[in-house]
């Protein structure tokens, strides 16, 4: 298989439902905590080192061949807000559909059967990368990038932010993305070598959890999460 | 004892059913800065207060508190005052590990005072609760970032709860100078200086989970994927935080 | 892992005409068109016209999450469990064309939960003249424009006007008031569309949605054949 599969998987146009999710930025915009590119940068940085790191490690571990059902339970334990668990499973189900159509594999079929309503998205992402012949590091990069790419795109739509500024935010996060992906892969190897799921990072962002739960109850909103 | 590399100290509290409808404490040991004292309990619940015999934890210290609640025993643990993480003589981080096990039909109410991360301190706290499927737990954790008007130290706090071996909660918060970027930004703390959690585990949640609900902007009751509930709260200061957590606990106990 | 689970999970191919258990799935008809042209009113009228003879359900794609769904619920055209709202992240055309995964999930869930269904109407949020449905999502699509939106729309064409399986020119009762030339609109539409049908309708007049309902019945007969 080819490394170029990573470009297909990481492409914002990959039809896996991400476009309808703001990664918490809609709630942050409403609360007045994100109003310009500088806040967006801090928002993305915080999300990258928390949710992003956890997602990247889950994805890398799934790509390495760790039991996805156990990883899904680990994802549940790291996602206390029910609204975020629901969103993660919906996105996992949507990604599963795209993945099975794109890189079919018996492992994906088995995971789809085990979770008809969707497994956590990063777990599906890791297994998708594995089915596409990609490396754990690729899966980690993909998950880490998604954790900031989604909010940046949503901020452009919500705030009318200059898209060049939003893209600049992402570009300047690159060195931190590298570090997060490295840490994620390191953790995933530890999980495999020592059989300890608690080697997976558990970094949390209290505001993302709180505001996601509040957002799910809004009667009017643009994004699903 | 305190050396240049810091103090190693362990406190142990074991609670057992005493056979007369109450709870006894066959083990109640302290060391160095950790001094558990039996205080007046209520009904069949024994009560222990952790009294800080020295200041700390300081850089390089390694403190452990092990609490074991046996079948049918009921224990409440509090502390006499807030714990303040302070800078030590060494540049090493301090560790504070809380290990909790509760057997079937045992109950632990773990309600210590706040942990305050003073400027220049560096502390890694882990709290791990291993519960039998029929165990009950109320566990409160409050972190205050900096004393009044002070920049916080470095604080990382990991909270893990297992029920019958299955992990239902694993959360780590890292903040202060040197923490991964964005910790005080709009996704994580956004300037809030007090952050807290209450975990409630009860076998009745196996039948019916409480609904998720917001308590204002700053706190939420979050049913977990297992028979447990997390209250998570953010506040400008320790007082507001305690008020939010008390309110949430009252809501949960009404349910 | 529950490898022996009987649920075989979502089909890998979205346009598959069969459900996982081998039965024929519902016919899916998309309704798109500019804002305010009367899509939701047409959906409501179709539901009233067809609900006694068919088992049907509706998926809405809103800009503001639940507004169209709420309208249908208020009008009580269908029981609430037959109406699902998809969040579109401010971009209905993305959700009906570029990344249809959330919509596919919604139609499958409706069939699982209230099915078997004969017909699912998928309504797009009001969007622009180029917004058409993916063939992976719907089997046929209706494009709804109205006389008040300007009688030059058929002449201008665009993918919706030119290629939709049915073009509906709505609110014909308003033509005298807004100075629209119905004959010219019909002629322009024919020039754009060749053999493809056009219906001129006013939901305020007695015939109401009759012609569109008949067209749907025809599609359904062909689908079930």
C-alpha cells in the first residue's frame, strides 16, 4: 500500500461526517471565548494536547493491532460527557461507512458488527489506517490533525474568520502536532508491549466536556457538536 | 523522614465491619506529614480526618495514602485543612498517590479539603479507586490553582475509577507553567482557578442512571459509561467551586 | 468481540437498494431548492397526501438544526418518530452531496426503528441553485423553486433546475402579485430540461400537491417493480 493513502484519509473532503462538528468551537464562540484567530490558536492548542493526544493514542493503538473493543472502552472512560460519547460514536459510524467502502477489510467488518451504532471515532480511524496499509504514526497524525482542523474550519464559518488566518493557526501548530503524534505512538507501543491500557494518555479539557454537554441541549445550533 | 530528596511517607486506613453493626479501623497508620486520626463518626459510619503534621507535599516528596474499605463497612475520610503543594529544595516533582479499594456493600465517602497548587510547586497527584461491583463511593477532588492572587505551580492530577476491574473513568488534568500548551485557553480552563470533580458510584445506577444535566454554566452532572456519575465543575475560586459541587451532590442524592 | 452478532452492520455501498436483511429498502426522494421556495410546505403536503396509503418518514437537513423538523412536528404531518433532523454544520449542500454519511445514517436508523418504510423524503435546507443531492443518498430528486424568487430562474438553469427528476414551480397563486410570467417560466424550464417533467403548483389551491404526489406514486411503482 502507499503512503498517499494518508492524504486520502486526512483530506477534509473524506466523506466521514466531520464537517457537521465544530469540536466545541461553536460553544466557545457563543460564550465569547473565541472571537479571533489568536483565541482560535489557543483553543486548538488546548484541544490538541488533551482530546487530540488521547484520540491520537487510541488511533495509533488501533493501527498497531490492539483489540479495538478494549480501546473503545478506554475511550468511553476518557470521555465523561455523554454528549461527546454520542458524537464520537456517530462519527465513528460515519467513518466506518466510508472506510469499508474505501479500504474494505475483515477487521473493519468485525468492528462494525461489534458496534452497529458506532465505535469511538479514533478507534475506527486507527483501524481504517491499518486497513489502508498505513502506519500507527500516520493514524496518530490523522487524529491529532483532525482535533484542530475541525475547529478551525468551523471557526471560519461561525466567525467569518479570514481563512488564511485560520490556516495559519494550523500551520503554526505543526511542531506541536509532531510532538503529540510522537507521544501518542510511544503510548500505543507501551500499551502493546506491556498490555496496560492505562498507558494510554487521559488528558482532559474540563471546558470542552462542560460546554459540549450544554451545547447538546441548545434548541438552535449550526453544528452537531 | 525528610531528606534532601524529599519525604517518603505512607498512610494506611483499613475499615472493617465490627460485627456489632458498626465499622472498626483495624489499621490506622501515619508517617511523616501524613497523620490519619479517628474522629467522631455517625451511626455505623467511621470517620477519619487526615491531619497535616508537616507542610507539603514539597518538591521531591512521595506521599501515599492507602484506604481499604471491607465488605459492609462504612467510612468517611476528610482532612483538617487544605493541602498545599509547595516548592521544595529539590527541583524534582512531588508525588501524591491516593489508592482506594472498596469491597461489595462497602461505602467510602472521600471528602478531603482542597489541594492548592502554590506558585513554584510541582506536583503529580494520582487517585485510583478500585471498587467491587456492589461498592458505593462518593469522592471529591478540588484543585485550586495558586493561593490568592498568585500564579499557580505545575499540577498534574489523574483520577481513575474502576468498577469490578472495568475502568469507567480515566481523566488527567495538567496545568501551570510547563504544562502542555493551551491549558489556560478557551478549550481547557479559560482563566478559571478552581476545578473540581465528584465521582459517585452506587449499585442503584446499574438499574437507572441519572440524567445528564447542567448546573449553570460552570458544572455538569455527567452519567458515565458504567454505573457511575461524574460531576465536573469550574469556578473562579475555591468557595464558588465548593458551592457548585455541594449543589450537584445534593441533586444526585435526591435522585 | 461479538463476531456471531446477527446484525451485519451498515452496508458498505451507500446506494445499495437492499437492507442488510435482504429486503428492498425504502425509495428515497430528495427535495432541494432555494430558501423560502416552499420545500418544507411541499413535504408537509406530501405527507398528508400519502400517509394513509404509504409508510413514510422524513429527514430534514437544516441550517439551524431542527427548525424544519420542528415545523413538521408542529403541523403533526407524521408521528415524531418518523421525522429525523440531520445537523449540517451550516452547509446543507455538503450534507446532501459531498458527505452524505450523516443522512445515510438517519435514513437507515428510521428504517430500523419505524420500518419497514415505503418512502423517505430527504429535505435539504434552503441553499443555492447548484445544490443537488448525491445519487448515493437519494433515488430521485425534486427541485422546488417559486414564482416570487424571480421568473428568470428557469432560464438561468443550474444543476438543480436542469437535472432534477422533477422541477416544481411553487406558489403560482402569487404570480399576478409579483409580476411573474408563468408561461415563460414553463417554457424556459422545458428548454433547460428537455423531457424531464415540470409541475406548476399552488399549495393554497384545491389541487395542492396532487401532481407531485402522483409523480411520487409513479416513482414508487417503478421502484417496487
